[in-house]
C-alpha cells in the first residue's frame, strides 16, 4: 500500500489502528455489509450446482418374482448386484468394489463350503475377486486381500406388496446375516 | 506497381519495429504487444538454451495450440451422453482433418502435462525459486503460482479425459473420482459435487465439459499471465541474479529513475529495476528485438512443427463406447495419475489423499524452507549439489524399487492376516514407507550438510525418480487384474466377441 | 556496436518454417487422397463398360451416407460399395458388385435398414480397414466369410444370420436363415427349455439365456478354452460340443453336435440380445390393425383373394358391399354394387359404364380425388359389376325354382 495517509480533521493518525470516529465506524460497517452482501449474492451461484433431482435409476427397484431365480447366485448385470437364493432364503450383495468402484467377479467354489468369518458361520458358494487391483472378498462380502478398505455392501430385500416381486433397496444397507424368507 | 503498394502498406503497419525517432520508439513499446511484453534488453545468460531450455515458452505455445484446436473441436463435439462418442467417431472418419484436430489436441495435452513437469524440474534444479540477495524479488511467490498452474494443468487434462465418453474415459474418471472420495468425511460430498449426482452420467459430462472448455482455461490463462508478468517484474529469468552480482563489483553508475507499474494498482513496494544498480549493459546483454523475439519465434515454429509431425504418426485412441456395466480389465487412470493409482493399490487414503497433499504442499513450501541464495540459476547450484543430486536419484531408485518389491512379494494383508483394522493398513503400507524414507533422507542430508538446498536437491531428485518409476510401473508393468508383468512377458489375450 | 543475429539462428528459423510447411502439406495430402476416390473412379469405368447408356455424371461422387434415425445408425459403406443397388453387376468383383440374395435385399431396402445392422462393421468409417471393423475396441466386426472362415475354413458359417435373428427372433423359421432355422429346431427338440429360460419361459437349473447375446466378453471364463481364438463365439461352440470341458462341474449333457451344428447354435445364442429399443416397424409379424375374430380373419382373406378382390384393392368396398362376391362393406354407405345396373338406371338414367365415366354427386367427388381409376380399370369394374349382376340374377332364379319345386 502506498504509505501516504490522509490525516483526518481531528488530527488522529490512522497509523495507530482503526479510525475510532463515527465516520470510521460507519465505513467499517459498510464494508462488512458489502462483504455479507457479496456472500449472499454468491450463495445462489454455488447452491444451484448442488442438484435437488437426479436423472438416475431409482434406488429401490423390482428384480423379478422370487421363483424366477435359480438356486445359488445370479448376477444382475445392469444393477451390479449378486442375488443369492437358498431355497426360500434370499440375500443381495453389491458387486461394486469398495476400493475404486470396479465391478467384482464371482469366483465359484467347486463345492460349497462352510465358512466362519468374523464369528458368522454360513455356507459359501464362492468368493468375489475384483479385476482392477486384485481385491478379494469372502462369500459374505468381507474384504481379505488387496486394497479394498471395506466389505461389500449388503442391500435390503423385500417382497413388493403390489406385485409379489423381490425389491432391492440399494439406499438401505443391512448386515451380512440378513436373509429374506419368502 | 502493386508490389510497391503492398510493401508500402507493410511498412506502414510495421512502424513499431523500426522506430525512426525516440518518440516513435517510446510509442512503439506501448502500441506493440510483444515489445511491451518483452524487456528492452535480455541478458546473454538468460538467452542461452541451457539456462531454461525454453521449457516455459514451449509449454505456453503448446497451451495455445490446445486452445486453438480446442475451440474448433467445440464446434464439432457434442457433450451429450448419447452423442459424445459418435461425434468423436465422426471426427475421426467423416470430418475433413478431424483426425488431425483430434490427434493434435490429444498429443498436445499429453505434451503439456509432461512439459509442465519438466519445466518445474528445471526451475527447481536451477534454484530459480529463490528470491536473490541483491534485490528482493518475488520468485518464491511465482513458484507457488507455478505449482498452482501444475495443478490446473492436471485438472484440465483430467476433465478433458472424460469427454470422448469411451470405456477408457468413463472408467478412468470412475477411478479418479473414487480416489477423491477417499478424503475423510467430505470425500463423498466432493465426489458427488464433481459428478453432479451419485453416478457418472449426463450431469458429470456437462460439468467436466464446462470446466474443461471455459472455466479452467480462463483461470489457467489468467494465472499464466500473472506468472509471466511476475517474471518481468522480477527482472527476468533467475539466472540474471548472477549478472546482478557481477554488477556489484563494477563501478556503480547513476541509478535509473523509473516507475513501478502494477495490475489494478495493487502493488507491494517498488520494482526490482527501480532498486537495483544497472545490471544489463552492452557486454552481458543484447536487445530483445531481434534476439529474443527471433528466438521465441524459432521455439514457437519448432514446437508447432513437432506437434503436427507427431500427430501424423501417433494415433488418438478411442475404445468401445462407455458401458457402466462392464469394467475393462485393467481399468487405468490417465498416465500422469498412474503413479498415484499404483500407490492407491496399497492404500486409497495414503496413496490417493495424503501423499498427493503432502507433495503439493511440500512443493509449494520449498522456497520458504530453503532460503539459501547461492548459485541461483546454475544447475544443481554447484559441485556438491550435483553430488547430492546423484545421491538423491540413486536413493530414490533403490527405495522405490524396494517398496515396489515389498508390495509385490509381501502384501500387507498376507503378512498380517489376523488384523482387520483398515486404519492399520492405511498406515502400514509401502506408500507410507516410501514417504517416511524420503522424509528421513531429507533430515539426514540436512544434518550432514547443514544446507537446506542440498537436502532439497536430494529429496527432489528422489521424488523425480520415484514419480518416473511408479508411473512407468502403473503404465507398462501392470496388466489385467493389476497383476505384475515384466516388459517381456506377454499379457493374456484380451477376449472379444467374434 | 550493433550486434546482429547469427546466421545459424536465421537458418534454424528457416528450417522450422520449412518443417511446418512440410508437415502441413503432408497432413493436407493425407486427408485429400482417401481410398474411396479410387473405388469411385473405377466404378465409373465399370459402368461405362457394362451400361453404355448411363451418363457418368449421374454416378455418385463424394461421401455416400445412409442415416437410419430409427435405428440410430449411420452407414457410409455405399461410398465404396457402389453397385449394391444396381442390377446386372453380379459378376463384378467387390466392392462394386450387386448385392447377392436379391429377394431378401429387396425386402430390406437400404434406406430403412442401412448395411451394418445386418452385416456388422463400422458404418462411420471411410477406409476399408476401419470400415470392416476388425479394429481394436470395435465390438461389431464385419460378419463376412473371412470372419467365418476363422472357425471353418472350408465351410464358413454365414455369421450375418445372427443379425437376421435379432429381428426375426420370434419366428418359427425364416427364409434365408438355414443355420438359425436349424438351431431353433434344436431348441425345440433337444429340450433346452428344461433347464434354461429362453424367450420368456423355461427352467431355472441353468442361467436365463434371454439376453445371452448381450453378455460381455469380460463376463466369460476362458480358462478352460484351449484355442487361439479367445472369443465368445468360440466359447459357445466349444461349450455346446462339450459343456463339462468348458465349465467344470456343469450338468449340461453332451449332445454330440457336429461342428456346423454347434456353430449354428452359437449364432442363435449370440442373436438373443435386448430388443426393447427395436422400433416396432422392424419387428416382423407385428400388424397395427384392429383385432379381428377368426371368422373375420377368414372372411378378410376370402375378400382379398376371391373374385371381388378388385373392389377391395381399389377401396370401393369401403362404402359398397357386393354380395355376389361375398364382399362385405364395413359401412354400407352406398348401395350393393351387384344390383348397380338396375340402380344406376333408376337413379341417373344411365348405364353403369356411362355413370363411371361421367359420374355425378358424391361419386363425382370420390372418383376425381379419392379413387382415381384409369380407363382400363373402369372397364374392368364395369365387367365385374355386370358379372355380379348375372350371378345375383341367377341365384334369384334358382331360389325361385327351388321354392317352386318344393312341397
């Protein structure tokens, strides 16, 4: 800043700090109001970029009648979900790797195995491998190799009251022992 | 007769290059953009190729090529998810010279990223971020502007990468934005703000398009202009400090009176030229016109010729149309992020968030941590500097290869199979080891030499080699399933439909 | 002391300027000498040889393109394949030859279908190599004999049938698709639906095959496929020939398919793709008409194929029934034409012929605008009306005779 200062009429130099006169106070008040005004004016510009509506597939959707699924595992490609059926027990595991979002592949065992992972015993048909960076997940979704930081998500399942079809809700996570009994 | 008319018009238009009076010379400086931009005289030390290799100039020329080709491409490309891919197909096949526009734009983009890195390496290794002792310049601040330009260049390249909307684009941006999501607490919000939703779709494409074509180029141009203005304000390339030191040994002459100009009237202190004694004279400098202008012309022509020449032989790839249901194997980020992706393979938090943040912050802080002022403008500063540079390279080579080997042969999760805590693996992994090894080396060299400059040189050289090795690994040595393949090992055949 | 720029510097600038000129000219030359120009000029020579009466200036020049908006495709094949729509060039070599299988080609006009929807390939491209689609990352290569002979050099399977079946999927058998027809026969006779859902129904022991053709190459496990051809097509062929070899533990039986049978089945399976976006105009067998009872359908056929077909073709039946030919009008706005001779004389004091050639009233408007008949057609109508009149009169006489000879 240029070092010349304009001495005001009362002889008080502004070098010793803020101008303590009414004029000074009003000046500072105006500056603060202007700054607030700028923020308020800028807020709509930024807020408009946060969408309220999304043109995306619904988070809750029907996938078909329970009887139409074969025993074992079915991969629903467009939703990236693995649906497991064990006679009348159903559960759904996300096929999206928790590392960087690639679609994992299901690697089936030749024979189903009894497994206990983190004190949960279940019958595993295989495990999940991610092709992108080599992450591996057990049959119930727990990550055990590679850079994936979290287990695969398990999604809520219910039977639609309207049509009787299975409905997956990818916005609601459930624990890995969740089973829908139809 | 017509010829003399043409030459007459030409002479009238180019009056500023041949002023015939002092008054005309003064008017010329204001009327002619190049004469205004360039200083009156340029030191021989700056003009020499090895001082800078003109990397900054080449980078800016490449940016101009990108802008010109980019504007034309904006008429031909459609930023809609249904039509983007097909508009690029048409560019490649049905638009006259569409193939040339596309290849030129793409090769220039990759060149610009590489050149920006090389320019940064040059500026660091010649110590040109240092303020100097004779007259306090703002070169440290200009270095920070430069790092900002590096980040902007990477962002421009990243946003442009999505636009073809092919498998390469879609999944590279999936990987990139998921790395952003690894930031604790606000990561997912950042990711959704970038995407304009929860998935990569039309809102994402249009956001990246506007960022790539409008917002980021404007910001980059403004900061690049500021960056170059700062060079003028500080008296030219940093090597001019050596001319200044020499001038001190000469008889001081009457200081020139001159004014300090500024942009928008916001200026701090007076310009260097006002303060320092006469530096440039007949022996150590030449007039900018014609020496600098012709040199810049030469660099520009060569850069454009090489860019177009490369476009004739290097194809711009276009993979299959983007398919959110099918992840290609392997799915890779753009090459300048592959070093990151390799480290992200060890830990998303460490490799994707912490290390890049430390690198960017570390780079920005260099001029404030290293305040030594000797050898400005000389590569590696001096003899010991060269020695420590070599040491840094070797150290970086050994440690990076070591951490890579560790990652390949002894993955953390197989060494500690019983540990479930993700925080543990985010902290204990080869990326952290590399970071600690480099930090450790800095302090050891600092202790041994008592010089921040030598320690910085060693660390920076280690960083360069680590960047090169990790990028190379991610690009060439990682194949399907992110498995490791030596360069001579063939990747498995990629299955096709027919 | 005025320093001057070194001569070396000036030479460098000259070199750079020349370099730009050189690469610029190279780029321009590369772009202005595309492959297709040669093919178009050769076509001119071929036409001059075979058809002396064709003016060469009317031949297509420049990029040729068919844009089928409904199918979201653009095909530029005809830039080089200039003879496809011509007759008489069957003996000329590719790319100028007439399209083979003329009948099928006539049923699938190029303006409505383009080329790639049947043949595959990259319609966008204008150079042979790119257009034929055997480039990396293009997932619809040309379904030619060259591709087919990779699988069977002596008897290459007609791979394009896969594309035929994308639309003709629900037909039992279609002309021109012998491989697919045979494969469909297998599906009916070999019991595939016991284990697999196919076209809407089937069992659940094996995976649902309704959209098997959409399954991406990345989704298949090729680890047991011992072959140079790591392709989905080959996977299917080998899998049909021996399921447990390709999918260990599979309970799908081995059915001793020969190689061309397995090829046909593989082609069938790969044709089963998501057809939700197929415009209904392209689905064979879909008629946008009111639903009719079986009797109405039978009667409709009789009307179109019987003696009174003339009156259906020319839309007379919209207002007029003709009971002599069992033509039933949906509206009966006008009188029955079987009795036209009497009717026309009574109302207008003319013969039928006179009336047709010089109508009045509503018929005048109709015959001038909606139903425009040539003179030849009018005489035909008169003849048929007179015949109808005779038939009705004879029936009346017979009816009286039958009644008279009653009890």
